[in-house]
């Protein structure tokens, strides 16, 4: 929320210029550009923007990352961000062209109205479209899991997104269905695409759990917040430890909200026990190492829009335990061992099944994507919505 403290900023009206060889897909990266910590959304913005540019020559729309930058005099100017997320060339003011479209990919919820007032009308006048990415609408459907400040910001963004977008693209069919249920304007176009994975360390195969009870290290990745289910996981493993198990548990994720007591408990446990580790500020390299070292991964969310750790786990061929929620069923099919969301005893039983060497069923292999494939899937749907043909066609 880099602008929420000063909503007096206004956007400088961009110039217009002659059309180029192709219209552009101007991809909002305004918030992620400023952030040093990396959450699921920021990982998505960086990875997807990179993949779109890497494969840009094949698309009907040229992918161009852009951001709003503060300038003197309480103004915001729209700039290109060459090579984002890596350092690139010189940032230059954007001059809009005929057919340019906006893809509102980032979590720029606090400044979305700034785009809507000045930039969206210009794009429409030039024959372009406004497409907004929706990661989830959990603050609308599950407000109990969020802070008052986040609800105050998300609610207006949601209303603006519905009112000002030509299309809403969700990151799962489950989230798209939630959008349809909660959106009063039934005429707005909705679609979905699936995210990719941050890294591929092995070929995408499903590994069987080690036999003879040798599964010993379980990993959970994600921001520490009530919705993610860390408390459930910790309670389940305390049951196992009390019963004499020496299975290890690793949490990787920065502290979130409404979890101060849980964080204190985790930090104390990490300092006193050899069976629990907590990494609050893990680098990408440390995260990759934790995935490699894990024997199995747990995804315990009570509600979710997608679930990147599931995709990463499947690509690594690791056994997976997941809460039984619609988004996880969509992403992972019947591969995981599922447990009742929020039920420590159900999770403990799922862990015991892996410790006993029980194989996970492979009746329905899920379709998981690399980031290049995710970018292709997204652009195919955007191209179809805009009535264009891909450059390679």
C-alpha cells in the first residue's frame, strides 16, 4: 500500500503516438516494483511478467511491464519498466497507442482508482481493453481472516475492478466461480488461467513416499496468517510428538497479521526443539533448499485462490498433504492426501499414513504448468478476448 497514506496524487495524462507493429499489453507492476519482501502475489508478478516478455515475440500483443512513479508536485507518471523484474534499460514515459490494453496484474489495490480515472478511459478511446487479474476475493467471502485495514482497501478495489474492467481473469476456476456468485454485473467477461512454478529442480513426476516410515521432514510454505492453517499444523505435530514421533516440521513464511501469539510460540519452539524450524525471511535459494530437503509438503489453508506451493511440490515429485478445499482439488486432483480443513486430528492421521509408507493415489494426475506455459495460457485467453490472432499464427 505504497500510496495509501497520500491519496492526493494525480496521474499525468500520457501522450499518444502512432501505432506500432503490434498493440501492447501494458502490465501493471507498480506495487511489486517497490517491495523487497516476496509473497505469493509478488512471486507471481515477477515470474509471469518475465515469462510474458521471454515469449513476447509469439504473441499478438507485445508484453510491456509498466508502473506508476511518483514525481514532484504530487503527480504520478506511467513509465515502462524494461526487463522487469531484472534491472533493465532506461525507464521512459508511456505514450499510448491504438489497441494498447492494460493487464492489471499487480496488487495495486490502493492506487487502482488512479488508473481508472485517467488511464482506463484513454485506453478505451484508443480501442483497447482493461483486464484485471483476480487472485482471490477472500476478503469478501472470508472477512474474518483479514485485518480491518486490508478490508478497507480491498472492498473499494473490488468494486472498482468490477465496474471498470472489461474482463476479470481469475487464477483458478474456483475463484472465477466465486466471482460469478458475488458479482452483480453478470455481463462482465470472466475467465481463468493457472499459475506456474518458481523453479523446476526435477522432471515433473510424482514420487512415491519412502517405504518403511522414512518420511521424516515436512515443509509448509506461506505467510503466517490465520487463513493458512499454521496453528492447525502445529497442533497436529504436537499430537504426533506427544505420542513419541520424531518427525520434523519446517515453516517458511514471513509474519502476517493476527498471529503475534502464534509467532511467539513458533519462535520459542524453534529455539528449544530439534524437531521444528521456522524461517521468517528465507531467500529464494533457502526456499528452494527447503523444498529439496523436505520429504513431504503440507498445504493447510482454510480458503485459497490457488496455492503455488502445491504446484511447486508436484513439479518436485514430493508427497503432498492438503486441506480439502475447492482450489486445491482443482490444482492437485486426487494426488494429495487430503484432510479436513482446520482439524488437527485429521491432519495428524494424514501424516501417519505417509509415515506408514502408504502410497498416494494417482487416479487423476493434475495438469501443472511452468511459467512459460502459464504465460501462454494467459495470452491465448487474452488474445481470444481481444479478438486478435497470435503473432505466431
